[in-house]
């Protein structure tokens, strides 16, 4: 049996990098398309690397060409710091880039798995959220909602290409993915980074909000199952644990596992960011569909995932030397 020929857009990123590692480990032929150069800290293996802007169809076309079997589309601009600093890029890259990927995949006859996000549900107060749950958003004047809206439009494009052009597509929505190598700009990665650098952890809005933290290895497993399962074509799947954890409890676990003893810093996002940002009280997936169709379930507890993440961070001083890129 010949190797699967796969393209991973955003393959130098956090989730994309882990996905590339898994694809190579099972013998796939992998092409990475990314805006930046390959990371000097990640072994390239047998990966073909194409550097370019995903908004440039010519550059992207050198990666997504006839003969490709599956495209994993993970390229995006993500992170609260990015929503606030680059709202136009958030919209343009997530929307225009996705259209380019879908058009080229349709010409190549490749299957496409599009990575989306729990953010598409916005602030819908009725949890857990099924895949067809309502979207509840704030005003368009608030940059906080650019990522949610752009990713939702990318999902509309994905469904439309499937229905109008017969393209085999699947959408996977990640819920608070974390793990080794994540940029220190998110709740867990930033505070692991701070704690191991001897800095106090940062607690936003007293840490009363809850999240369903999903280890990156579990998210990758769900992504691979979605790409392989025939019943996944034309569907979307929530890839996230349903175990709710308050941010305060998660940060207490970070402090305990890292041995941090500096007092935490409390930040009121309303005072610091004003109307530019709005936090969510709860973010909980209904993952029954992924369990039923894909046979997927998250298996990594938060404690085990954090233990792995912290051990990796201690073994990679280059990551600890990165700047703290949190929004506050």
C-alpha cells in the first residue's frame, strides 16, 4: 500500500507541528505549508517544506497539487494578543486562506480536514454545545469576535464547497488545546512558562470561568480519525473533553506541579482592556458525535497533560527563553 500524501497548512505551528510528527511516524509523505521558516528546534524528518503566504494561491498551489490525498488546513492567526493587535489579518488569513485551500484541494481531488475552534459558538450560555448549537456573539465593533466570525465564515465555505463542488470535507473544532510547544500566550502555556521562569502566574477575572482543557495528543488523534472515517465527510466534530475545570483550579495545578511559590497576579480584563475584549464564563463541548461516529474520546487528564507539558518545557530551554506573549 502506497503512503498517504498529505499537506499540512500551518504545519510549523503548535497543533500543526504535532500533527506532522504523527503523520511522519506512521509513514505518510508530508508537505508543510507555512508563512514562517521551519523551526530550528523541530526535527524536519522527511518533510517537504513550502514557505509562503496562504493568501497567495500561486505559492499555495506548489503544495496543494494533483496527487495529494488529504489536506489538513490548520493555518490561522489565533490568540487574544493577535485578535487585539492584528484584527484585519485574523479575518483575511482565516477567510481568504481557507478559500484558497478549498479551491486548490477541489482541483487536486484531495480530501480536506479544516481545523476550526470552540470560539465559533461565541458566548452561547447553553452548554454543552453540540456541533449544530447556536452562535451568540457580541458587537462587530469589538475585535474579540473577529476570530470567531472569520472561523465561522471558513466553516461556511467548507460546507459550501462540499455541497456545490462535491469536495470531501470535514471540520474539527478544538477546545482549549494545550501541550508541549504551545506559544506562551494562552492560559496554561503562558503560566507554565511564567512559573518555570520564577514569575507569578496571572489569574484573569478571579479565575472563576471554566474551560475544558484538551491535551494536544488527544486533539491530534481525533483529527486523524476524522480524516480517515468515511462517515465524517460533510460533518463537523467537537474535539474536546467535557471535564470542566475552573481557571483558578487549573492554575493551582500549574503552581503545584512546577513548584512555583510566587503569589499570583490578579487581572481584571474589563479594567485593562475595556470593550476590546469580553471573556466567556463557560466553554463546554458536547463530544457525543465524535464518540459515536469516530470512536474518539479524550484520554489524557489535565494533571497528566500538564505533567507532560512541564517536563517538556524543562527539557527545552529555548522555549523558556521565549518572551511572554500574553495579551496582558
